[in-house]
């Protein structure tokens, strides 16, 4: 199982938290581990209002704050922004897309059923029944969600007590985590519940990680799974101001998802529009 969606969703929760203007108490956590057979180092900064995620050797970092997402592209010296209002619009568009796909599948199933009912060829009927069953199976949601089950076992990581939990998918153990209550997550979890509550049902049903996020027992310091493991090797308390959540001297632009799915294409089509975005979305 992959844990990156968990980290991204946890960051997304910060969208609803209040704006921090002055320096605020925060934490910097450095993880070492492996993902898909490769050694990885990840740094997370967090306070009550923000989360910043970056991996060693990567040119990109993600920051989530009170008004939306920032994608920091160091190779381009750019900070791309995505507001909560834009996310709402994306969710609505995705819901319409899901609904349209389901309507197309329903129409295809009905066409196959009509063809089956009109033929007397046993082999043809069997083949059509097979196709109908496959399409109907694709339309089903799992009805399950990833769950956290605390075991009561405790350990210590970097001087902090951690609680052991199993991560289960449809009753099967898919991973483990050790969490601490020293690094606060209460406001983030409350915000996560609000985010999940506004997701369209057609999208929410596809996000098995949603229940895991809103039942997170604390801040993870160790994670293990089929294709990854990570453990905190450094935890520092710091005072974090606005400079911790952006990059001085970088230009700003529209978040890549708004310019075209899966790439940067479409963001530079209109230089005037980009200039307006720089002025309007330069900060939170």
C-alpha cells in the first residue's frame, strides 16, 4: 500500500486553519527510509496552520496553508498556488466526470443486455453475460475503507513515547504506524473531517484513505508498508514565520493542475494572465 496519499491528505487538512502572521511554534521532522526499493529522505515542517513536505533530491515541495496549496519548484524558481475556491471547482468538475462515466457504463450495460436477450446463440449469450458482469463489477465501490486499529503496544522514538497501530484494508493488515501525541494534530484532523465532508459522494467513495486520516491517533514518527518504510531520525521544535512556507525571490504562478492535468502545459499561454496571477496570489 502507498502512504503518499495519506501525507498529501494530511497536508490538505491545513486549508481550513486560521492565518498565522507572526512566528508560531512549529516542528521540523526528518525521516529516513525506503520507497519502492530506493532510499529516501523526507523533511516535514508543520505548525497549527501549515504543512511543508519535501524529499531529498526532488526539485518540488508542497506547502498547504490557510488559503490553499503551494507547489514550490526550485528548478524553475517558481511558487505555484491553488486556492480552496479552485479546489472546490475541481471537485465539482471531477464529480461531473465520474457521473458521466457511470452513465456511459450504464448505457453500455443496457446495450449488452438487449443484445443478449435478442440472441439464441448460447456461446454469444455467455460472452455477453461475461462482459455485463465485468462492467457491473467496475461500477461497484469497495464499500470498505482503510482503518487504524491501535494495539496498545508502545515504544520510544527520539525520546518521545509512540503508540503502535495496525493499518487495515478490508480486514487485512497492510501496514503499521507509531504515532506521538507530542506533535499536535487536533486542528488538522478537525479540518480533514470538514474537507472530506464536502467531497462529492462519487469521489469520496473512491478515497479509501479518508477514514484513516480522520482517525489518525497522533503524528506518525514511523510508518511501514508493502512498498515503503520511514522513521523519524530528527525532530526539532522551532519558531516558524511566513518565510518558512515560501521561497524568497521566487515568482508566483497558477498551480499546474489548473493549467492542464499531468504537466505544466497551458500555464504560460497568456503572459498577461500570469502577471495578474503574480499580483493577486503572491501570498497568504
